[in-house]
C-alpha cells in the first residue's frame, strides 16, 4: 500500500472517530432530555480504486422501539380517557359531601327531619319554627349549589374541549411542517434525527387526546389516523372544528343543537360510542362528561327535587292550599310543573309565604301556608304531617332510580352511593391505566441513553483516534525520511 493510500485511510478513520465522538457527546448531553432517542453511528468499509481501504460514515440512526412507542401512545390515550370522568365524579362527590359532613346533602336532609321532629313537640315555639325554615332553606340551597356545580363542570369540560381542539390543530400543523423539513434535509443530504425526535414528541403529546395510528410514508414522512380510521395527517393536516358555549344550563344538550359538536374538515363527527372516530382518548371523555355523565347526575338531582316538591304541595297535607298552589318547596315560587323538570334542582326554593325575610309569616309552617290568620299555637298536626311525608316511602319519578320505594333520606343516600361507586370505578380504571403507562414508559426509557455505556464507547473511540493519528505520524516520518535520502 502506498504512503498516500495509508494517509487517506487514516484520515477516514480520524473522520469516523470524530463523528463517533460527536454522536456520543450528543447522547450524553441529552440523557435526560424528554423525547430524545439514542443515536448510533452507522459505519462501513470503503474501497476506492487508488485509495485503498478505509471507513466511511453512512449516517446516524435513531434507536427507538416503534412497538413500545405505539403501545405507550395508546396507554397515554387510555389514561386521558379515564382521567376526566374520575375528576368529574370527585368534584361531584366533594360538592355532595360525605354523610358525616354537616354541610353534605344527606346531613341537610337529616337536619330538616330533625327540625320537624323538634317542632312537633313544641309547635308554639317560634325558634323551633325558624329551625324548620332554616333547615328547609339550607336543604334547598344545597340542591341549588350542587346543580350549579354540575353545570360549572359541564362548562369547564366544554371550555377544555375548545382548548384541546386548538392544541390538536396547531400540533398537526407543526407535524406537517416537520415532515416538510425532513424532505428538505434529505434533499440536501443532511442528517435529521433531531427532526424525528421533535416529531415523535409532538405525536406523543396529542396521542393523549385521540388514540393514533402512525403509518410510515416515503422519505421518512408519516401519515396519522385515528384508531377507527379517520385521517388526521397525510402531507396536509386535517382540521377539527368546535365552538365553545358559555354559559351552559341544564336544558342545553348536544342533541338539541344548543351545544357544539365536533367536525373534521367540516364533516360532523360522532363524539360518543366505543367505535367513534375519537373514542378512547381525553377528547372523548370530555365530551362524555359534558353530554352524558353530568346529564345523568343532573337528572338524579332533578328527580330528588321533584320528589321533595311534590311531597309537600298535596292539599291533603295542608288543607289551606288549593289545587295547583305551591307547597313548602317550590319551583322558584311556583307549583311543580311536570313539563319543566330539567334543572329543577337548581330552582327549588322555600315558599316565601313562610319566610319572614321575604314578607311571609313563620306561623304558616304550623297553621298552613294559605291560612288567613294564625290558628291554635299548640296544633302540631301540619308539622307532624310534613314529618310523615318526609319519611314516607315513595317511588321516585325520573332520574336513573329503580322502582323501589324510598324516603327522602333514602333517596339522598342513593344519589351519594351512586356517585361514590362511579368515583371508585373510575379511580380504579385510572390507576390501572396509569400503571400500564408507567410500565411502557419505563420500557421506552430503557432503550434510551446509558451514560456508562456511552463512556465506554468514548474510550474505544479515543483508542481508534489515537491509532489513526499514530498511523499518520508514522507516514509523516516515512515521508521525511524519504525526503532526506
């Protein structure tokens, strides 16, 4: 081999060693960078006529297990799908309160029952009548507040849907732009692992919202589909459409057109069902909170409010009332209207005729809401009748309750129990999905940068560099020797 060929071969070795050191340093410096995939340099033997043998750098490869990446994305979507309902039921449970909490719905019912019982023993006592009024008002206010909170949670879900749709559209546009940069990098024969890292991180970010399938295209670009086949990106990104609604009231539903649905490139998409285009991700769960879960909870609260109102407006209980007159509990001062049940829990209130602060008289609780004048102060018949009605077992109308008869306290306990069971179920599911995601994330991290191994590689690179440098030094000495001859 000629001296010139020896120098050429050694120079290729130095170039490969320098590039290898660069790759190792990049790996070490990004060992804790989220979304970074470990690099490995791809080397091969080179043989050129007149140059002899050498080594050439064929490129830099990203080391990533696509199967683990895919499974982790699906796990991320599952976590997003489980998280929103769990948060919703936790908020509802916090609003309803635990039974031992004096401000809970069950405690308010118990306090009203206790106030009626105490008042029947001393019907002449205004303080005990005020106790009944205050307990009834407190119960009505608790129903109002709980109903309002459910609608706030619906509105929060609607607002978050709008925010996430904006993020989804922007991210799809970014991915399309990165694909364009990859094509330009390939055209100019430049390495682009960093672009692939950035694209993977962007896809990971939106996989929580919608479960995705990534299909490779020519020149390292990708196409993105939902798991049910809706196209999100193939050269050009798709665009989701959604309009926020504020405020949201109990009567507003998706089916009535009062709330916005979801569109993809202008075409309406189903937002519910296991086979829907966005099924299985956080977006689907937010729509479920807004359009299904909150509606069910509101329906049960309205059924309880209906039960409470109708128990006390029966003229056979208060003979001073005429048919159609409101009883102790009203629909904002009006009698119960079967055609206007939706949202009743947010409107139920105590009859102003018995509320001195609203111009009424406290003695009407004892003598009748429609009485023209006070009756016998020792007559506890009406108070006793109201207590009986509160404790009477009735079949609730509306909601999702079974046909079993219940007292007001039993009906309240059923609502609390249902929310508690749903919360436990959702928390269990969320915990499972989080554990699955953590396991897959750990598996993906195991494919990442091991700084100890990188340091070992660096030692080998150093030896290779020194060896090639020694070859060049020896060639130089030979040349100098020849010149001196």
